[in-house]
C-alpha cells in the first residue's frame, strides 16, 4: 500500500511569490493534516481537513491556506512568501478523525530567497 | 497553553546500551501522547501511541510510559543499535483533533 506522497519534494521561491504544495493521502484515508517544521520553532500544526472541510487550524497568519478535494487529496497555499516561511512542510493522513494513528509523508522542503 | 519539553536535546551512546528519552508536558489534561522518529530529510514515523487512560505501550525493543499526574513520558530503548540513530519526537494531543503539540526532539546517535 502506497504511503503519503507529497509534491514537490523541494522548492525554491523568492519573497513575495506564492506557492502551492500537494499531498496525496494513503488510499482510503480521508483526514489530512499539515505541519510546518523549522529549526527555530520545531513542528507546528497548520490545519486539518476532513471531507473537504477544515476542522482545525493552528496559529498561523491568513497567508497560509489549504483545501481538500473530493478524492481526499489536499493542497496548501502560502501567499506573499516571507523568508521565515522557509521550512519543511509535512503532511499526515489518517483514516478518519476518530482514529489516532497518522502517517506522515516525506515533506516538501521550501526555501524562500 | 500546553508546552512540551524534551531532554536531553542530543544523546550519544555506544551500541548495545539501554537508554531512556524524556518528555514532559505542562497541562496534564491530555488526550493522548505519541512518540515519533524522524530520520534526516524524511518525514515522521509513528513509534508508539499512548491513550490518556493507559500507562504504557510496548513495541519490540521500545517501551513508552505515561504519567499524566506528573506530566511526564519516557521512551525506553533496549539494546540500542546504530539503526536507532534518529531524532525522537514526543507529541501531545489535547483532544481528538489532530492538533498535536510537539517537543523539540532528542537527537540520538548510537555509535557502533
């Protein structure tokens, strides 16, 4: 069974640009969460989606947004990129909000110049 | 506000040694606690999940304990191997949502 896949794996952008990251959950998983990992702040929760609805949101500015499609694939978008947005963005999927075990993808490494 | 702390930040041990990684949290009203492993440049792998009603979980050479009243969890690794070298992260869930609160991790190096 294929794991969580994230594309692209690496991305370089400049300040002010916007970026879209994609996450495909494990087949059958309907809940997708996004996390940001930086050396300074560690791992921080961004948001979770289930059945195309955002269920929870972390403490991030409105420049960070996401969505989920009917096939459970999810995208996150960051607009007006800042240097501090450079991070590893991790996606995790689980079967449903009532199951606790989640599976993480390899992440997308975003560098903002 | 829940805060999760992991000590030490880094640990280097010879192969074969038994070791304990520590995780502490400030708010004892947790839903669950999870231990993850992260290899360089890779995502997280879930190792053990302890529900708030449980005291410990075991998987192979790994044993995780939870003491909610003292706000502590430990991850015990028996007979460490070089392949255990990785960063170990502790994360607390406050409810059934997936808003996990992570510690900063312990970077473990097991020397051959």
